[in-house]
C-alpha cells in the first residue's frame, strides 16, 4: 500500500516510510526522499508536503520540516527549496518573510539580504526601493537626512553655482538677486539699481531721484554730491550743474536742475533770442554787433569794457551793449555764498527763494542778527511760520584769496610788505600814525568790510587794484597785502559747506 515499502522478498508485512520520505504506489521496495522545498513530518506518508511561503528546506532533500526564512530573505511561493536574499533597495526585518519590503523614499540599502534601510544624508534624496541616494541637483537642496525629494532654493538664494548635494541655499549678497526659485547663482543688479543693502533680495530697486549706481551689482545707490543732481529713477550717474566752479546744490541728493544754484547771464540778439549763456567769468566779443543786450537771469554781474568803463548788472535786469569786447564776471560773495567772518553772513543779500529743504521762503534769506547758522528765511511748516536755514555755503574766495580789485576781500590778513619788508596794519578805526578818511561806518562796513580791526581791505578801488592797509610805521603810510593770492591763480573752490 502507499506510504509503505518492503525491501525483503517474501516479507509478510510492509514497513512504513520514514519521516522525510514517501511512496505513492504499491509494492515499493523503498521510499523516496522529499525533494528540496517539501517535507514529511510523520512516517507512512504517501507524499511530501510543500513548504509554505516564507519557509524552505534550505536546499536539502529528505526534510522532516521547513525552516522560516532568515532575516533579509524571503520565499514568495510554496515549495521553495532555498529562501531568496532581498535585493539592494529592499529589506526583510522579520523571520519567514514572504515578500521583501522596498526601502521607503529617503532611505536606501546598497547590499543584498539586509534587514533595514539607512537614511539618505542631507544634500541627497531617494525614491522608494532605492539602492543608492541621489545628490540634489544645482539650485536644489535637502537640509535633513532622509529626504524623499529635494527642495528648490527660495527666491533670493542660490547654491552658488553648479553645485550638487547642497544642504542649504546661500542668501544673495547685497547687490545681487535671484528672482525665481531654484537659482544656481545670484545675478548682479543692473546699473541704476540696487538691493538697498538687503541680503537675500529677490529684486533690484531702481535708484531714487537724487541717487545713482554707476556699475552693476550695487548694494546701495549713492547719493548725488553737491553740485550734481539726478532728476529721475534708475540713474547711472548724476548730472553736473552748469559750472562746477560757481554752481552748487544746497543739499546732497538733488533731484532737479532747479536745485542748482549759481549765476546765469544771457546774451540776447535783436530778435530777442538767447545766443549765449554764461555761468562764470568770460569775455564777450560783440564786434559785429550780434548781441543787443545782456540779461542777469541769476545774480549780479560785473560788465567791463576794454575802455575801462564798468557796470554792475543787477539780478533780473538787462543792459544794452554796443559793439566791442566786454568782460563779464559774476558777483559771488554775499550773493551765492556768505562771509562767515562777517558775523556769519550779516551782509548777505542773495536772491535764493527756498530753504535748505526745498521749502518756499516767505522772506529773503538774510542774517542781519548774525546768528551762527548763517542766512535763514521764514517758511511755513505744518501751518506754522518759522525761520529755517537757507543752506547757503560759506565763501572761500574773498576770504582766503581776493577777486577782481579786492573790494570784496574779507579775510584775516593783517600785514603787508614794501621792498620785501613786512609791516603790520594800522586799525581802520585809528588815525595814528596815519590820519585817513576810511573809518568804520555802516556803509563802509557793508561795502568794503571796514570795521574795528586792522585787516587788509580795499576801500579805494579807483586807485588800488588789490587789498592794502595803513601801517603802524610812521615812515610807511600804506602797503599792499601781497601775501593774499589772487583767487583765479589758486585752486581754491569759491565756497564750501
């Protein structure tokens, strides 16, 4: 009968098959061993049982039982002779596993028969069932281990080039930006713009009026210096006022050509057309009579003919001229700058119409009381009238040097020379040792700077062309103050702030 055998002829009884064997037919002389992947755990079996999924006979035949697959192995089908090792990217963390489990996104295993997966390091990522982790591409990053995907760098940051495996993105330096996510490199701001010194900026802002940036990548726009202006947004340079010698702006960051303050003289023909403009000392050749008259559009101007005739053309007035050659020069002292040494501009008489902040003056800019702040005017602030400094610069010309005939000189020189011998100046208020008629008076003080002092002045322009003084020597009545330079021969600016 099945499940038995007889290995002796003529035997009265058959023997049952032993464990691990079986026989299906009758008259068997031996039992067959169970093949790998099958077993019999009792005697007299007619057939072997298949191992269940998750177990095997470890490749052996004649097994009395099946063994659960080890950690890291699996058996998917019944009757498996040998458990199969989990491939890279998969694991089995329990005995008797039927299926290997894929590594979850963000983890990996790069060897077979593993019982767990490892986290991807920061700067890399993996998808499910990965045998390796991939580095984050340029413009992307992962900041923590175990990332299933990389994130794009936010706007205002980058990976600083074609860099793989970034764990973070670097904020753009001031003057550079990224305007969309995933930036590889920060790009510099175009000329005329900046990031306003912001780190990690996503856009460049055009320079405000009154400022500029000349080169690309500017962190901050520069404020226009005095004597220049920028009258629109996004400027790459500031525009200079008509003359860098006689013109300036009373504030930094000027925004309009009207902020330029200085003298202006127009030459007009007989058709009332302007043929030339002057902002500084010049010679006018009118020998053919093209020019009919001059207009002092800003400030007072000295007009001199070759014959020696001199005229002062006052602000807003005009002067008819004949044929010939004329010399013109603007009056700067006490019109476009004030003499700080004269009670902080006590005699200033300029035509400015705004204070230093651009507010309309309700009165002239003056300093008759000699306050330290210099010339001021009345302005209206929030409905209240108050005095405000006009921002007028201080004169250097006619203080550290003299112009024209020296009448406007207000410097502190108190000695002169004759035959290379120095002599100290006599006080103008004194008649000793030399009597004279140029004593201090309101008129002489305003016109010539004469006061209770012994400083060089020129109250006699008909007979003198430079500053002079009476001396304290009874043997020398007066001397010229030759140590005072002529302004045109120096590099001194006309004024300063």
